[in-house]
């Protein structure tokens, strides 16, 4: 198990390999050999299920009905639409604590990096990009995410469930296969903590939710990218990345796992249209997509949940890395104009308006 360390003074998390861990060193060597031997084979493709951990959830869609199945010792579920299993290179684990993992105090704070790390393969097709999946397939993915979130929050030591996509930032043949990562932590990650604090302060001072008032400002404004029945996509006023955009549910809701089936369908359409439009406007630029959700266990840290998308079109300089000041060479109003036009076209073709 790795260690989760905090900075001397800042609330910054860093996950590092343990001081000395024979087992994990051997395991990572084993993994390297395995990866080299199978370097041309994608572990996430149908037919290669035995190369991953058993499926914790395999969603099979038959005659419009969703079946939630799991692999057993003598049966591997085939013909799946979405498949979830434990990562074979986990950042956090639930395996028993090795003796080397210590809890220590500041300034050298560390704790075991305990948690679940699951991979969600978003579609059977190796080349099914997130920007090209069908809206139905996106719906299947979102249903699986809700299922996983609900299950993970019933587990002890799960304080926060983080969900993210790295797309086009491939390290091996499998990482090119569309997939999401789900990672849990026993503490709330710093960015969520900061956002929740900001929300709380705004609520106290203004009596309403900041996201709800941001949406009344951004809706139909110069930074709007796309609007559907239940969701609004816009480029934020002060984006960290060029072409960054956020997707918010229009109604005030803090818990993603409680959104309705109708909202799921609408979100699937929104994601497909914006990612499709973005990939055309930015020529398939790599991106990260993150879900910023409230923690679901009894907690005062609540945010109006949302999705943030960070296209990766240029690198950072010393100013960004060293001072937290971001220089953006494109105005968010201009980004919204470019993305908006591409995303509206995409939406029109998806809903059959030409
Ligand atoms: Zn594949
Ligand atoms: Zn709100
Ligand atoms: Zn956020």
C-alpha cells in the first residue's frame, strides 16, 4: 500500500510508494513484464477479460433491459456494454496494511493511502471515443457510475468518491480504450474541500447557492456553450485552462446519485454533444473530465454538483506552477463562441434537426 502524505504546511495530498515494500516492488516488476508480453493487446477489450481483475459489475443490455451482472470464478460475463473491475495498478488500495505504513504527524504527516480504485470501461469498442459514443451508451455509463457511487458510500473508510477521465493522454494500448477511474479517499480531497468552503461562505453571506446564482448570470450569456432541458454548459469567467468548460444541473442538487432517469438521459445528451463538439473544434485535443460531487456521508461539506472539462492544448509555465496565476491566451467568451457553435451543430445532429 502506498502512503498519502501532506505538505509540511499546506493541505496538499501526495500519494507516494511506501518506504520499503518488497511485495509491491515485486508486484510492479511482475506487472511490467506482463505489460511488455501483452504490449499489443488491450486488457479492456472484449475477449481479454481474463487479463483484468474479475468484473465487479458488468452491465449487459438486452432487448432494452439492463442487467447488472458480476464475474464469478467459473463464469466471465460476455457481451457487456460497460464493465467495472479493480485497477491492476491502483493508486489507493484496501489490501491489508503492511507493517511499513505509518500514521505520522505534521510536519511529516502521512497515512496509508487506503481506498478503492476501480476502472469503468465505457464501451466494448477499443476505438469508441468518448466524443463519439452513442447517447444511449453514455446513459449506460452514467447509470453504472450512480450504482458504483451508492455501493462505495456503504463501505467503511470511504469519505469521498472521485471520478475522472484522462482522454488522449495514453501510456499504453489499454489506456487508449475509453474508460473512467473511480477512486475513493478516507478524507475529502483538497479541491472539493476548498469549493465546499467557498460555497458555504457564499451561502452565509448571500443566503443562496453560488452555483444557482452563477447559472442565472451565465445562462444565455456570452460564455454559454450549450443548454439542454436540465443542464447548462458554459466557459467559466476565470478558466484555468484554455477552452475549459463546466456542466451544471440547472436545478439545485448536491447529490449526483439521486438525479432522475430523465436527468441521466439529458446529461448523456449534454456530454455527448459537448465532447463531440469539443473534439471537432479542438481537433481531438486530449482532455481531463472530472465530477465534482458532494460527499454523500453525513457531512456539512455540500456543493451543487457539476462536471468540469479541462482540454489540454498547451503546457504550464513557471507562473502557473510556481504562483498559481494562470495566463490564458484565449478569452472564455471567445472559447464559448467556438465551442458553442461546434456543440450546437453536434446537438442538432444528435436530436435529428438538420
Ligand atoms: Zn481495447
Ligand atoms: Zn445550487
Ligand atoms: Zn468544481
